[in-house]
């Protein structure tokens, strides 16, 4: 009788096991926002071969699936992996090897950091990034005299926070062959009292030939950037401007497993890249997607390189300048329109936005679902918003909370109404792609979410939020960091939500950013980041 019972029990267990399907990973006790079309929530999901195979309740998933690995989310908030729609991933990595000037409160502090960096590194050419004269008590561009005294022989070239202005010393200027008579289109060599100040704007920076990093340094840069991004919950990054050599290096490191992060690579607008990629067509696998061109139409507002329809409110007679000529932008847009590629154009000023929106309208007639993007869409004439009905706004909310202290000084009380107008842009297209533009801004997608929804800086200023009528709802902001960014990359059927058949990229946060007090959002910690169901941080 005992033998019979054991036999029947064994048959029962065997039968029960056969009924259950195998999963590589099961997540239970989750407060999961699926971001599916119904914006449903779920308690549990199962993963196999790097994809979600079921989403539902704890009971449903555990009854149907067997696994050797169960992750108890302990009722913490779970979201699809965050996607940054506009950043400089490779640049972030390289910056880890250079002098960091972000947060400096004076020119003297910039100089002190340069001296300390050189004492530690002893490099033959000092480079770095991050200074911002708008954060200084004297809100004027620096001049190079003090820099020349500290570094009379070693070239120094350090970029402003936005990357659209550079401070160079005389050694770097001499090395580049720049003189008082040097000319440049789409940029400027700033002068004062008949002398070069050392500040170069936009295309003028191209004269400075900074030494290229070695392959070893490039690989380390990509690995450093990946760690930073994974730690902050990013699983896909849109790198806004890469050359063929770097894209191929990324691909090789992804193939070997050294890079697990997914990348939507925008090719930089130059002849070599265009000739190669537009003829080759889309390059796509689960980790890498190459199908877009990053183009610059103008510079940045902070360095007064953004192109405005009317003069700057704080600099009479100055309108900024297109960094590529109108004719070049027109012919480039036509060439890209005839390919499979997406055009993603940096446009800050209202004039630059108008030029590009009209250009898009002209070249995309009768072309369906091209999803061309305006990157930044920062200052838009109120009469031009309707052009965004067919153009995807790719915006960076932390630009608003970084620039709000001085932006109105640049553009005046009327134009500011069409600035950083994220909700107004959303109303036109129905979607917005959210990013950071890091390392210009902080990498954290939680800062993005906070700036988009709360519209305050990290100190809680201003009390009622900056132009709070243009804040995004928390639901729209979450979509703008997940499914809408996937859509912007033509990847909405494979990522951006926790749905069956999609790549198993998800994150676990300590707080539910959809419901907590807004002031707690920026300090919320990422407990874990998963790519293909594998923990990567």
C-alpha cells in the first residue's frame, strides 16, 4: 500500500511538472507598471530567452511556470527599463578621463580644478568640460589671461557645459593656427579690446585639434559610461552623434558581451558617415540600431549661439547663427529623405526650429511614418507649434530647470512663453521623447522625470514650479521615458513596456515615482537594473 501511494505521488508530481512551462526567471510581488496600451499594472511576470513570456498575478504566473530563479520584488515599484532619447554616452565615458568643471561657481574655481587635475594627471594637452558662466557671480565669458599665466606651454581647451563654446589658452590657439584674422562660418572667435579672448563659439571650436583617445581609452570610456547608466536604471541610450569607428567598436563590444547596454546610434553628419550608412541601409540587432542622422542647425542658448528670429534681449543686434547653411540643411534633408534614415536635428532657437520644421514639411510630403525628430525644440514661436503635428519633439526636461534662472534674460518675456513648452509640444504630436543630453545635464532619468513633472530644481525652486502649466503628467512622463522613446527609435514592438514577446528590460525602484511626494523623486534609488532578464548593476 505504501509503495502504491509513493508511486501515485511520484506520478502526480511528474504530471504536475509536465503541466508547468519552464521559465528562466519569475518576478513576484511586484508593483509593476507595464506601460502597455491600457497602462495596466501587474504583480508578476515570467522571462525566457531574454523576453517576457507572461505577465499577470502571482497566482497566475506561479501556477503556470516553473523556474530555478525567482525574484521577490517585495512590493517595490517595477518599470520597463528607462530609455534616454538624447544623450552622449560615449562622451560621458570620455569625460571620466578629463577634467570635470561642472558645478564651478567662478572662473577662479575653474582654474583651481585645472591646476589640481594637471598636478595629478600631468597630461600634454588638458581637456575637459562643464564650466558655465551663467552660474558665476560675474555672468560673462572668461578671458584667457590667467589661463596663459598658469599654463604658458601646455595647451588647454575646455568646453562649456553645453558643448557649444570652448575656452582655449594661447598655447592651444597657436597650435591651431588661429589669429585675429581667422574667419569661420557658423561660429565666432570672441574678441575684446582688439585681442582674442580665448572663447570659441560653435564651428570655431573645430580649429582646435584635441588629441584623439587611444582604442584602450575608448573601450574604457564605453565601459565607464555603461556602469553609470546601469546604476541609474537606463537600459537603452540614444547617442546623439557618433562616427563609424566608434559605432563599430560599440558593436564589437556588444558582440563579445563587454557591453550589454542597448544603443540607438545617431550617425554624425559628415561625408564619410553619410556615404557609408545611407548606402548600406539600416543596421539592426537586439543591442544596436543604426538608422538616424544627427544634424546641427544652430548652437546653444547659454552661449548665445541659438538662432533667433529677433535679436537677443540681452545682446542687441545679435541673432545667433546657423551652424550649417540653409542650403546645406535643405540638400541634406532631401538626401536623408530619399534613404531609409531618420533625421534628428538639433534646433534651439525659434528661427532654427522654424527653418527645420518647414524643411521637414517640404521633403517629407507623401512619405509615411518617418518619425523625424527635432532635438531640443527649446524656443518655439507660438505661431509655429502646429508644425509639430508631423514632427516628433525630442526634449530634455532638465534643460528647463537648468536654464530657468537666465533664459528669460536671453529671450524676453514674450518669447519665453514658447520655451521649454513640453506639454504644448505633447498636445501637437501626441507623444514626446524624453532624454537628458548628458553629460551636459546629469545622467539620472529620475532627474528627468522630476523636471518634467514638478518643474523645480533639486533645491525645490521655484516654489510653484517653472512655467508649471507646461509640466507633463506623471503618466505621460513615464511613457516619455519608456514606450514613446521606443517609438521614437522604431522599437515600440520590442521594448518600452512589460509585455509578452518584448525584451525583458526592467528596473526596480525603492519608491513608486507615480505616487510619492514629488520632492522625493530625485533621491529615489535604483535597487536593480535588468537587461534580457539579467541583473546588470
